[in-house]
C-alpha cells in the first residue's frame, strides 16, 4: 500500500512541474547558453509556450508556428550569446534575422519573452546585434524567419558562440521586404558605364594643284574674246564624322549583365561567386557583372536568369 501511495505522489509532483513550466506567459525563459557539452541536444527540449499575456494593452498568445516569417523592428537588449526575445514563438527556437538595411542575415536562438514595451518584433542580445552589424542603441528594420538549423549550429549557439552568417539577401528581395514594412525601397545607385571614346577621322585635305607659269599673251590671244573659265571642280565633301564600319562593328559589340553595385567588395564578391560573375570597381561602389555576351539574345537570356535568381535590378549594359 505504501508503494502505491509513493508512486501516486511522484506522478502528481511531475504533473505539477509540467503545468508550471507550460504557464510561463510573459515571464517564460529558458536556460542561458551553457558550456556544458553533456547537455547536448537536450538543451532545446522541452519547448515552452506559456499563457497569453498583455503588452501595452495588446494580447499576445504564444504558438508553435512552424512557417513563421514576418517583418518589423528589432531593438537591442540584455542577453547572453547570440540570443533574442520574442513574444509568441516557442522557447527555445531558432530564427534567421535579416537586416533590411544591409541584407546581412544571422542565426539567433530565442530564449525569452519580449520586448515588454512598444510594438517592436523582437529584441537581440549585444552579441547578436554586433554580428548583424547594427548601430548600437538604435532600432533596426528586420525580417524574422523561423528555421530548423543543423545540430552543429544549434550547439554553437547553446554554448554561447555564433553560427556562420548566412548569404546576403539579394537586392530585389530586400526591396520587396522594405515595401512590405512600408519603407522606401531605395537601391544603391548603379553608375552608368563610362562612355567609349570613338576615333573620328580628320577631314580629307584637297591635293595641292601645281601652279603653271603664265606666258606672255600673243596679239591674237589679246584680240580673241575671253573664253569662260571652266567651273572649278567641287571639292570632295569631308569624311563623315560617323564611326567607320569597322569601328562600328567593334564598339558596343560586348554586352554585359550588370547585377548590381555594392558598397563593400566582400558583398560584391559573394554575389559574384553565387552567379558566376566578376567584380569591378566603379567609383566608391563595386559592381557585379556577367559576360561578355556575344549578342543581344545571349545577354537577354543571362538577364532573365539573373532576375529569376532574385536580382530584380539587373540590366544589360554595353562595355568595351
């Protein structure tokens, strides 16, 4: 009989602990990053949701939303490792956070509820804020997308480290996300290619006419009526300033697809590696191009491929 009573008491205690862990609400929090390797994947379970709670008069109901993808603003707050606070996603869970200012994307582990004031989408720890390259003390427009990263990256964040940054978001998608948030989709100015100097031939010079020595006129020549002098031959018109056919065939023959221009060479090289293009300096920007393409048909095909890959601002440009 005593064995049955002890077993019943243990089951009741376990049930009470589970109820308390599921009702965290606004105070829900999971363990901070740990350097204990024995914890392993168990550090991500069980996931906590908690009860609905209020922030500035708005009710937030935590939910296990697998395909969560939203835009909003992030703020900097206290926290350990590359972590963040969110109002409704499970704790812990993992999200990719993209800066809508630069396109940089990082992996963040959500460990607590927040922010607890205002309407910002999430708050980020100082380490996450720094990895994202954001200005300290400000607010940042971001995209937050829930993901299921591999265990190796989960372990890095659980132990207080950081996962490698993701590939930068393409300019076309970045502009669409800004419009969704109500921000002007201003792309970096793309400088026009430098004009190609065209050699212009000099006008043809008339050949010199040999001067003939005048002989004294005879009396008969003096009495004869003067013959009208023949009309002077018309000089050949100067050569046209237009480019000769041979030059026209060479100038503008090479066509390139310009994908975009970037403020840093690192970002430009990452895009060039992804699309198989090349990087060249253009003032204070680094432009990425593919080519040369032998004709307009080939260039248009490359343009369509670039735009299908998310580079909506790509265009065909002539270049030497």
